[in-house]
C-alpha cells in the first residue's frame, strides 16, 4: 500500500547502514517518519530533494516502517537555509512539531507552517522581526491545536478582564482571587489577543517594546511547558531579539 501527499521536511537522522530516517509534517497525518534507502550514498537522487524545511511532494510506502518511494521538490526555501539564524528559528518550529504526537488532518496547521517558513525565507524581513513572527507562530499553532488560553474573561468569576494572573495552559484570573499564577499586564493581554487574530501582513508591521517582549517570553515559556510538560530548548533562542 502506498499514498502520495505534500510534506515539510523537519529532520533527517542516520538509520541502518546508509539509510536515513526523515521526520515529515504532512497534511493528512501530522508528523510521520519514513526511511529513504541508501540516502547517504553518493548520487541518491531522492535525498537531494529532502533538504531541511523544504516543501516536497512524496510517495510513502506503508509497512512496518514507512519508506519513501518518491520525492519531488515544491519549494526548497533556499534563502532560509542560507542563514544560520533563519535555520535556528526554523529548528525552533520543528522542535514543537516533533513533540506534537496528535494525528489526523492538519490542513490549517500545514498552511500556518508554510506561511511562517515563507516569512523566514524573505530577505526583506529583519532578523529581530522574524524572531517575533516565530514566537507568534507558537501561539497560533498551539491555539489551533486546542490550547488557546481564555483571555477575555476571568476563569473563576467569568467577569470581563484586562489584566490579572496567568494560569498556565488555561487563561487569566482576576487579581481579586487568591490563586497562584503569574502577573500579566493589560498590555500583554491586548497583545496576545491581537497576535492570535492578526494576519501575517499585520504582524510584519508590528513592533513591541523591550518590557512587553520580556513579559511575553516569560508567558510563552509557561504556555509551552503547560502543553508539553517540559521546558522548551527552542525558547532559549527566542529569548533574544
């Protein structure tokens, strides 16, 4: 049994002998792993299409271990791979995707990934702005996956709220409630609402101040950890900018 699909190449790992195991983000199944036989041997034509973060059309042969039976490049995002900084940001995205074990249709997530990789490939966008866009992608992706925090009303009393305490993975509570949480400013709440709704054109033209950026990073780390039960190594990179 075999099937064709579009995919993004997230990672390649050595496998048995000269084979390689590729982790791929697909529309229909999310992240899958497939072996390419003899990928490490010189002259392997299929391996040349499986460059990091490229968008490809693939044929997968099903079995005890899925294997790649055909590959064609759709977009190789060559500008992205030409910069170590851009590659680092893309690797931060891959880290999150590789930890997401949910399967099923990922049409919106697939489109979101293509949009952010296109921005990283754009030479006209500054390095600092790209960092903001990737951290925004984190919130958009987790929200699509069903983890969007409640930001409009208090989790306890359901009253409208502008600032308060952030409860990891859930949302915000009023300052009046005696509960553990991390203080969040009204400015950050407004920003989080904005980034989840804004399109990329709007986001490219946004700037944030140093204090808001620092507060956003702290809450982003808590958000990530509440979903995946461990700190993100990638967010250490996203701290700079």
